[in-house]
DNA sequence: GTCGCGATTTGCT
DNA sequence: GCAAATCGCGACA
C-alpha cells in the first residue's frame, strides 16, 4: 500500500554551499528561488520569488564596494557565503544582497526585483526595484545586515524554488552604475512584469 | 573636519 | 527629461 502524503514535503532552505561559488553563477541560479520574510507590522510570512539579480565581484569588478578595499562596509563582502549585505544608498534606500564566494573572497548578489508568490500580496507589497523591495518588506541595515540567509530561524532567509530554464533567463549589463558598465552581470526572468524596465 | 558622491525613487516641467 | 531628497562612507586636509 503506497504512502499518501496529506501535506507537501517541507520546503528546503538554501545552504551556504549554494553561495560558496562564483558570484555570476549564483546570481543566475538565484532566479526562481524564494525569499521568505515577515511583514514588518503583522509578522505574517511573505514568500517572494526572485526575478531580477545583479552580480558584484570584489576582485575584477570596479563597481563592487569591495573593489580594492577590505575595510568599512566592504568587510562584509569577504565574510561567510550566505550572509546578508545591506547598505544605504542615496541616503534613503536600503539595498539587499547575499554574500557569495568562499570566506576571504569578496562577492555579492544584489536583489533587484521580487514577485510575491501569493497573488493577494502582489497589490500590497511593491517589490519591483532594489529600493522598493527593502522598503516594502521592512529590510534595513541596522536590523538585517550580516544576518544568515541560510537559516529558517532568521527573519529573512532563502528557500528552494523551481529552477528557471536557461531559455527564460535574460542576461544584460547592470543598472545605475558608472563603473563596470560593460560587464553583463544582470539577470532576469524573461517577460516577468516585476522586473525593472530600464 | 570638510567635501563630493552613490548598485534609487519620485515628482515636476 | 531632469532634479530633488538625504546620509553613510571614502578621499583628502
């Protein structure tokens, strides 16, 4: 007699090993994975699919905060893969990244756009854009910088989603930077309406 | 200590 | 299309 599940299998959390790899590869493979967080006020769980990312590498990328630097905020980028890197940009918006590469090598992937998995959440949480998504989800440097994104005990963590077929992934140059504009390290899911247009 | 600027978003012309 | 908002950080004195 076959065993029948009454519930779906437990969702698996992405492991540090997933992030302990080349940053550009991680940026690509993060598409389709799920960011789990909580509503800043109600504490209700929110599940968001990652639909747009950018890779930043410390050694070869002049746009990376850790390019030629090891101190200050750049120090976070050398820490363990799977940690959050949150920084303030233009004095008013936070940006969420996940640290990549082995400890001691700098790299991170910027989350540029998310798609709330539950349709009812899509009108409520405006997660299209790196500054908008942190504002919508209540992500700040003081609360979330350097927390683990690979533990489901965190306020914020990553869980495995459905992989995106390579044919559905678009690779382009990155947005809003002045240096390293030639590097094609932005990835997004083709046709996804949450992706920033520029 | 002072100065200039940025991986953004918004509103106004 | 363009500029304002707003502040942490790095460069320089």
